[in-house]
């Protein structure tokens, strides 16, 4: 099947409406909440309604897990819900990455619900605001090293353990928790569970102080004999040692294009601002001359713009594959690796090229430089993405290529 990157009119409408909302509502409060870490941006309550309306206008559902679950509704080569979600996140991140991560009902845990939940669970849990809790104090990128446990006791699972770096952990309504049913069986026993945040045994220990995305709350959460209905285990409770934990790992095939879109969005914001600064300084940027025949700033701008374009196309491709039920694990990791590294390069180089203007708080350039770094870390670091790509290209398992 040939790739289709010509966006239908309904998706063009999604882009235009979301961009307008980001420009008029996110950008103006960006600095305000960067300086008020842990304060809830009350303006987002209005934004949540606005962006859900945008999604409905585009014929897809951004809010909740349904954003990633309607790909079977149409036949043929299509750009659907995954593409719409990715484009909407891109435009919101052009406005402000941290505020985008804080919009109610847009949690990354919703993609986890979509990827693993049964139809009944999706009906019951599809509209919650779900954070994702994977990382623990004893590990970072090695998702198979989960030590949090879930023990079946009658009709309930009892969850014990601690999770760190939980995005939207104190504001969400529910948390998707990765836990092991039986540590002796290794990664095959790792399952994901949906746990209400306001629930006995769920304790938000603290909120982290961070380099960037300060408007987004990042929590440490402890689970102390938190009892949940056994039906809140996403997918099948059966432990399949042959399949390992590929079921829960499918979550990343949906979330990595979304994180890549965040990087593409913030990098585009930086490039647009840099172009204005260079033009105001009398520096010509020409597409008719080779880079070596232009000024150093112009040549550097063209290099970064080309790098941005390649990251954007990789991200679009991974979303298109998801919409057309084409396995996208390799491409999702390629897009995330490329876009995240590109965003840190572009935003920091923009600060460098604009000098004191970029380093000061007169503009948002230094903020974008700080915000972009997390995109190269969460949802799998650069190194993890390259490992995934190498395994897919070489046809090797995680045990064979570490």
C-alpha cells in the first residue's frame, strides 16, 4: 500500500482550529505557568472543551482512548484517528508542550488503554483522564525491570510498589500502572492495570521540580495495598511466556508518534521565531542559492529546517501506518528518535543564534530549549529507540540484542 500524506479537508480543519486555539490560549499563558510550577492552569478547563470540539469537527475523537481506536471503521488507504491525534498534539505543542500535557483527558495513559483494553473496558474506561506509571526508582528505560506487584485476592488485585516521573500524576483521574503478576515468570507476567487516583492505598508522595515542562505536574506515586477490581487488568490476565509482554509494549506504538509530534511542534515554533529574528536583522534566507553561497546563519537555518522536515515526515508515516493497521513499531521509534533529537538541536541552536535575545526571558526561546530535552528522554530514551530500530531491522529479540 502506497503511503498517503495528503491530508483530507477535515484534518486541515483540525490543524487550523487547533492552531488558532494554541495561538490565542496557550501561547499567552506559556510564561505565566513556566514561572508557577505546580500551579494548575485553570484556563485549561476551557481549552479541554475547545479541543474536544475540534476533534469532533474533524470526525475523530482526541479526548480519551477512542482517539486511537477507530482505525477499523473505514477501509482502504486512509488518514484517520491516529493522524488526527498526532496533528492536534503537534499544533498544541507549537503553543506550549507543558500545557498540552496538562489538558484534561489527554493523558498518555489513554493510549495504553486503547492499545490493550478489551472492548468492554474501552467502553467503561475510554473517557477517563489516564496518566501512565511505568518508571520506578530502580530502573528507567528498561521497562522489563518492573518490581511493582499485583496479587490476585478473590475478585481484586492488590497492588504494591512505587512509580516515579508520572506525568499528570496528581491531576489525572486514573493511572495506568505496570505491575508483575509473578516475578518468577519475568517480563511475560507484566500487565497494565487501571487504578483510580483518588483510591485507598494510592499516595502521591511528591511533585518533582524540573528543568522544563514546568506547567505539567510530574509525580511520585506509591501504591500501598491498593485494591482494584480484577476487571481493571487491561486485556487478558493469562500469562503467555511465548508472547512475553509484547501486549503492553504495543502501548508505545501509539504514544511514540505522539511524543514525536510534540518535538516537531516545539521545533517548528523555534524555527518560525528564528526566521523572524534573522529577517529583522537583514539576513537573507534563500532557497535558490546553495548553503555555501549564503551567510552562516542562513545556512544553519536551512540545515535545521531540512532536519525538521525529515522528522515531520517520519512522524506522519508512523501515524499513517497505525491508521492503516500496518505494524509501526520500527517507524514509531525512528520518528521519536529523530524528532526528539532534532528538537533539542533546533531549540538550543536557536538560542545560540539569537544571542542575548534567545538566552533572556524576553522571548520563549530559552523555555523551548528547556522544554525540548524531556522529549528525548521520556517514552524511551534516544538509546532505547535506536535499540528498537536495530532489533527490527536485524530481526533480533531483546535477549539477542541488548
